[in-house]
C-alpha cells in the first residue's frame, strides 16, 4: 500500500483534519513511500521504535506522537528518536483525540465492549464531537463485583474512589478526564471508568459522591490501536504485510 493511500484512508476514517487537537495528527515523520509491515503502539519512545526496527515495519502508528502543536528543539531524547526513525525509513503516524472519539475503532468503544455495556450514549461533547460513552449493565451489581469485572477485562485498577452505591449506569472516558470533569458531572451515572487520576480532581469526585475506577492512562488507551490493527488485518490484508502491536506499558 502506498503511504499516500494509507494517509488518505486514515484521515477520512478518523476525520483527522476536522477534530481540534493539540497533537499534530497524521504523518509526523515521513519514511518509506511504500507500506508493507505496520506497527501499532500507544506511545512512541526508544523502546517502541526499537521494536519497530526489529520487526522491519514501514510505519509506526501511535496514539501519542512526538509533536504536540508547539515548537521543539531537535536535541537530546527528541533527536535520538527522530534519528532512529529516519535512519530506518520508518514513517511515524499519530492519531490522538480522533482515536478516542471514533465510535467503532476508538479507545472508549473498546472499553465499552470489554465491560459488556448496553444502550450506548455519548458522555460529553468536545469541540462539536461526541467523546466518551455512557452505558448500562444488564443487571445492577455491587461495586465489589464491578471492580472484579474491571480487573478481569481491563488489566487492573491503579486507583479507585468508592461511594458505596451499586452499579448499573457506567460512564467511560479514556485517558485523563481532568479538563472535561465538569461536563462529565452533568451526566447521570453510578460509576466513572477512566484512565488517569490526578490530585486536583480527587476531591471533586469525592464531593460529587460517585464511584470512580482509574485503570491507568496507558491501559485506558490501548484499545484503539488494537482495534485499528484488526481493522487493517480484516480489510487490507491483500495490500499489506505483517501487523504488530508493540506493548510497552508505563504502568501509569
């Protein structure tokens, strides 16, 4: 597959040019114009770049890229990463908020399906796009049983805030919910499942008297790249070579 075709496909599929995002989404570093092997990862760093090189990938598609809408000096760690990508002719492609937002291939959809939720509705609006989901469990269950479900389906819990209420209606937002917390609080739900708990929102959640489980920023955003990998395998198998998911969990 030509890089130009892949770029056009992803831009259309994820509305990359329409979604306002601090991330520089799309091609961040241009490598080989012909794409065969594709690597997927949550983050680009020395480890995931090395795994991409070891597996001879032509493009590394990530959720968290190198460039975030500001000027950078190409020195130190940044220089090392860019140099390794260029030396091996690997394209770096970032899909940040569009991968959170996408209703079928996104991070939030992955969590929704993993928890076997039903009656999917949007959680909040972000710059004119729906972000996150609210859904319901088939049966109301205890917080303890819901915690076990998260632990089993999403790979563990980093932090939790428990109000004592049983769980039926669940809100989902991958990553860091801090900037959207006020909008989230306007919705009706029993428990929030998200990625990252920061100090400044802890007491807000306590005072709102809701329960919240935080599975870690990384784990909450692993689903989108996995779903995208499957999408390429199922729809473009005759145009690409091997696909790889490069696991490198920060634990955060």
